C-alpha cells in the first residue's frame, strides 16, 4: 500500500460542512439509500427521509421501539424496515418486518405525510425460533417478488420469498454453521449473486465464507474459505464478487473460491464499492485515528485519502460517497471530472497514469487519444522518438495523421514515420497521400523487403490506394511491384501501360490481354491498341479477330453481344493498311454482322484511296514497305511508283468487287452507304465504280455524263444502246441527250451522229426539226450527215399525210351517211315488213312491237321490257358504258399527263382526247326525242 501513489481524484462537497438535520433526534441505528433519498432509522423507532445535501424531507414513526435495519427498494418506491414493537403476547416476538409504500400517505390531519404501511410480517415463528438479527439483505426479483435474507447470530439465515405486500410468501432457512460460541458463528454479512440463470447467496461469518446455490432444493452449501470478517466489512462489487475486509488484507471471492487479495493493513471498519473504486474506512490501532481511503485497484493508486472521525454509517447516493459520523456530522465526497484529474496528472508528467486512468474508466476513444497525444508530445520533446511514435500509433483514427507526419518528416526519423504510415494502412485509414509517402519512404530506404511485404500482403486485403501505389512504384522504377499491384487489383489498364510504355514487352502484353475475359480485353485493346498495332500488327489483329468473331461463323447467325470492329477503328488511325487487313479478315469470316454497313463503308474508303500512307506518319528513312522481325509493317509514303500503281489498281478492283457483292440482286439497298460510295468514287476518280452505282440506281443520265466527261464516244454509244432501249426498261431520252452532246461538242463526229440518228429515227425520239436545231450548234458537222435522215423523214411524213387524208375522207363520208339516216328517221315514216318474230321466229301476229332498228317481236316475247330491242341492247349498253368511262377519265388529270409524258408523240394523245370528245369547252345535252335515235332506243309499238 505504501508503494501506491496518492492523488486527489475526489473532493469534499458542501465545503465539508454537512450535518444530519436536527429533526433526526434519536441515535442513528441504520441507513439506506436509493431513489434520490436517504432513509435513516433511529433507536426511538422513527424513520427520516433526507434529500440531497442532507435536507430533511419528512419523518414518521415506523416502530414503537428501535429500528434495527432499513432498506429502500430500487424498482418500487417501497421502504422495508426491521424493528421492535410492543409485545402483544409472550408467545409472539416483538421484532417484525414492515413494508411502507412511500407513494401513499395516511391522512392524519397534519401537514406531515405518513407513508402507508401495507404489510406487517412477523419474522420469528414456531418453525423459525427467535434469535438476534445481525444482518439484513433484500433482493428485488421480478416485481412484486422479493427475496429477503435475515442473518442471525446463531449461524442461520431466515429467507422470506414472494409478494410480501400481499403475504404470498414462502419461508425457508439456511444453516451456515453451528457453534456454541455465537461470536464465531453469527452472520456478519451477505451478498446475492444473480448471473443469468445462476442464483447464489454469499454468507460471511467471523470464521468462514460460504456460498448457497438457491436453484437447488434444498439450497446446496459450499464453503469458500475458513476465514471471515466482522460486521460492516462485507460488500459486493459491480462484477458480483464478494469483498471482505480483514486486518491484514481485503479479499475477493467468486463462486469458485477466493480470488485476488490486496494487502491493505489496518482494521476495516467499513467496506464499500463505488464506480469501480474500493472504499475502506481503516482504523489505525497505534494512533487511534480513522482513515477513509478510495482505492483504484486497476491502476494501483489511492484516488483519495482523508482522516475522519468515528464513522457510524457509509453509503452512496446522489453520485457521491456519504460518511455519517457518530456525532451526526457527515462527509459528502464526489469524484472530480476526468479533465480535472488529467490536468493534475499532466502537471506531474504522469502520462502513463493518465493513460491507464482513462482506459480503466472506459473514457471515450477521443479522450484516450488526446492523453496519448500529450504523452507522445512529451516524449518527443525529450527526443525519445521511438516511444513517442508508439504513443502516436495508438491515436490512429482519432488524431489527424498530418500532426504526427509533420513531426517526423526529417530524414533522420524516416524509420519512425515509416512505422506510423504502416499502421495507418493496416487500419485502413490511409489516404492517397499517405500511400505515396510510405512508398517514397520505402524507396528512399531501398527497403525492398518491406516494400514486398506491403505490396504482397498474404491476407489478400488491399489496405492502400491502388492507383497511388502503382504510380509511385512506377515513378521509382519498381515496375515489377507496380505490375503486381495492378494485376492483383484488376487494374488491367495500368498493368498494360507499364508493360507497353515502360518495359516494351509487347508479346507479354498481348498474352495478358488474351487471358482476360472478353469485356476487359476489349477495353484494354481500345486503350492500348495503337501501340500494339505499331509494334505487333499481325498479333494484334489476331486478338481483335478473336474478340469480334468468337463463336461466329459463316453458317451460324452473328452474336449481337460480340464487340464490333467499328469499336476499334480508332486504334488504326495511322495504320490504314493494317485496318484493311483486319476488316478483310472479318468480313470473310462473319457474313451477317450488324455493323456490316459501317465496315463496308470503311473498306471502300481504304480501297478507293489513292494512297494509304498518311503524311503524318512519314518515316525519316525512305524505305519501301517491309516487314521486320516482329511482324511490324513499315509503311512509307515514298514507295516505288510502280508498286504503288499496282497496289492502287489492285485495291480499286477490290473496291469494285465490294460494290457489286455488297449489293445483292434481291435487295433494293446495298450493304453500304450509296451516297458515301458515290462521293468516294468521285473524289478518287473511280469511273468503273461510279458507272456501276449510277446504273444500279437507274441514274442513266449520270452514267452517260461519266462517258461524256471522259470523251469515250464508243463507250457512250454502247451505254445508250444498253440503257436507252425502252423495250427493256431503258430511257430513250438518253439518245436525245447524246445528240445534244455531239451537237455541242465542237469537233468532227459525223460517224457517231449518223449512228445516233439511226436510233432516234427508229424509236421516233425527236422530231426532225429538233434534230436540226440540236446539230446546228456544231460547226464541224455538214448537211451531208443528216441528208439521208431528212430525206427518209420527209418521205415518211409524206406517206403519213397521205394516209391521214384518206382517213379524213372516209370519216367525212361515213358522217354524211349517218346524218342522212338521222334526217330520214326524223322526217320519213318507216315501213316494217318483217313477218316473223325476231325472238321466236314464229309468224308475227298481234299484238306486236316494232323497233326503229327494224326488229319486230311478239309482245309476249318481250315480257316487261318493251322499251329497248333485245337484239341491239347489248351493243347500245357497251357504247354508253364506253362514253361514261371516257367522261370519268376526263377528270383524271394524272392519267392524262402520264400518257402525254410516256408517249413518243404527246400531241397525238391530246388529239385523241379531243377526238373522243373528252376535252371540250361545251357539253351538249341529248334531245328528248329518243324515238328516232339510231342507237336503238325503242318507240311505242303499233
């Protein structure tokens, strides 16, 4: 005890001037605390209740004689007292147990409240003979059940269990030990231990410590020790351990026996437990003084020590320790706050004590870290850097790391800084900057072993920022470490960046890409494909083929989940020949790609381009295209002219083949962009391609325009022969355009003009006057070129005119005959001479019907239809129907203009419409006298 430091972690409240109020007149026999009040029992049978600061609340007469024991309950506002009352009969003991309900008062007509006594229970009965009570203990089980243990001087414990207020109880007795000398067997202290389902009762006598298992019936007794203690030297701590005080030491007991002991010399008059502290009132026999000590057993220090008067009672309430003296003075001792205690220790540089204190009192982590920080600062000032760092490490998670790092940035303390940064990473609290700093420490120290341990941790958990670690290792030329981190964390882009940009290990990079799954492989190729194409074009193309064609074949449908070659076009930006090779391989294997239009467009651009070598990729040395050892194509813009021409011609033929094969006969649109293809052919002067596209699009005029621009007369005429035949769906107006071309040519082309005129004459495309006007613009053409044509046309026109005149005469003669017949019908009578019916051929008899068409019928043969001739009616109806159709067609302007446009002679179509009476400014209504109509309208019969 003399080796323990003494501190003043407690202080006296109320300036040490506390007194039991004068209202408590009798000698204090017992005290109890709980629910914010102190209950005091006196020898005159009164009970007083005191508020905070020993202020008197109220009092009442609990017993007629002395109050021996008192206990306040925690769960309910009940007060239990054991005291002496008047003896009613010699057979009944005067000692009884009373239960007061402090929430209920009895109306006495005075201002002083008297609690309601809800139960009076006799302790001693015939089965439980009377003895002196030496200890009293109450356990609150599930309300309203109580377990009351009453210790006697004869070594017995009377137990009362149940609802005391309603007297629903059971009694049982526990026998500790029997002895004739009651001074050696009296119960001096008891303690309940409830741990889960375990239920025990400690019992202490001057010569023994026993433990009863209350779960068994009867309760099993176990002797824990053969030494005991006196009254008031027994307590229970918050770990449910029994504490007893003897002159030589303080002993702790658990259910399995004696535990640790503390050698505090002196007679222990009072023993208690408060917030983890051991309370002792020790009497010094030599000086005759009493000392009140508060022990911190965990930290092995005396938290408070004070010399006191003779103590009569010790209890805890209001967050303080209360000592009541024999002279009714009192001490109220409270614990100082943590900050005050720590300040006291810091002033004495007792940092280890401060650390132990905050840890033992379960202070929050921030408070503990602050103590550790101050201790670390103290050690740092003493230049004990290793120990200071050990303290700073304990503050990780609460102290800002920059506070510590700033102190140890000096190169001489880099080992300490490295240790701190390692711990910071172990706890997962390191930032990117911390990772950078730690790796820089490793590299400066050239500590490859620690770097390996940090990078290649066996637990597999990454406790640092991956990207930062890779960047720092890469900058320090620790490429293998950077690659390990990248590969382990799945940062494929960093792994490949190091392989390609730092180490130039292209084959290994390609192998690594091949090992990745499809999605990751595609991403990495997009990012680093340019470098790979530059150095390993053939191998890179093989990887791309695997990505884009995996599972695809000519026989099976294309998987739309596969990457498209279009996604990788950007990596070939400076290597068009490699791109051409890749796309050619792709379309050879995959026939139904969803991106085939884009692929064909790209291939057409490559095929038709005059030069596949871009100016930006010109090489310093003027070499021809070769292949080095690793398969790299050295593309130079200064190739041999002949080889360039051959290559260009070969690509043009590929382009023409692609134009044809990508436009199947059964599809209206090709598998490429037609407009783009035309533009490419125009830009690169690819005549064959233009001719094919224009012809497929039926743009025949553009086809002959191509020939005209190239002055290919033979090809121009051959094209018109093929495309200008209207019988085969051609456009005959091409011959007119061709004639116009020769008319404006301004050079000798008599042979070609004669051939064109033959086709114009055969198909009657242009009238002679337009032919003459067109050819008159060419000064190199003479009249002899068209003389034969004009002669034939004049002869032909003469024949047509003669034929037209004959037809006019015929039609005029027929018209005149019809008019005469009409006039005759209108003015002269007709004589009907038929003797037979035109229907049944029998002899005609009355009644009969005669028609102007000279047909006669029996009336019975006509039936109900007597208004028209059955013989002439069908012909008449067809004429009427034809007329009606013509009238309807006159309203259909689209059809009229279509016929005019498609006809070789539009004027003949207009003339035909006029001749049929479809086009007319006036409409004549037919007269109502239908009897004489030559179309066969019927007339009334005779």
